[in-house]
C-alpha cells in the first residue's frame, strides 16, 4: 500500500504508451475526417491533388477540357468522391504480360 510510483514503473510506462497510441489514433481520425452530404463526400482541389498525386494546375486542365466532373460554388471548386472513383474505374488499363 505504501509503494511509491515513479516514471520507470512498468504500469506507468504502459499507461503512457497506451495514451500515446490513443492520441495518434485520434490525430489520424481527425485528419482524415470529412463529413458527408447525403452520403457523398466532397473534396477540394488540395485534397484531390494530394490523393491523386497531381498538381492543382493539372486538375484545372482536366476541368477545362471536361475530363473531370466538378462543382463550382462561388470561387470554390469541389469534386464528388463517387465521380472520381467512377472516373478512375472507367479509365483503368489492364497490365499485359
């Protein structure tokens, strides 16, 4: 009962390890959270460019040539995730051996 708990105590170390894992998980969930609208997720230029590893300029060219569907509300451009998924599926090329 009279035990002194110090930083190197096994249970204390385990507790802080668990807290660090929980914190990392919360940070991951927070950074990837995007609320949906009627079950659809909408992405910005920055999000889509990062996801597809394209520049914002390339997305602009795709929009201008009608290659990629988008929504414009004022000066904000949004892309519906299901549109992008369908576009990728339609343009998939099989590898030949």
